[in-house]
């Protein structure tokens, strides 16, 4: 899909969203569409508590899992 969107305004390029989506799919080892503490731990090679705090920071609906939307929000809000 090639849209001629101007570079101004959005801040986030489509390509970086695609990169984030690819990263998310890479983290989601069991392909259930959510990234768990365990998957964060393994994917990012971090400690238990780091993974837990990442989940805490990114999880918006409180199910202790990160959906693709939550993952994208975590990056695009910054
Ligand atoms: Ca998963
Ligand atoms: Ca969630």
C-alpha cells in the first residue's frame, strides 16, 4: 500500500510502525497475538522484574499481556 502521505505532521513513519509490528511478532513466540512477561524476558533478555515493569508500563487494559495496539502505543506516545 503506497500512500503519498506528506512527511510533515504525523511524526511516525509507516515504515517504523511496520518495524514495530515485526518486532512484536518476533517477541510473540507462541503467536497468540499477545506478548507475555515470559516472552518479554526471553525476547529482550531481561530479568523478571524488568519484564514485569515493562508489562506494567505498557499494559493498558490490565490483562498482564501486551497486545499489538498496546505495544505500538508504548512507542508512539513517546
Ligand atoms: Ca504470546
Ligand atoms: Ca493488555
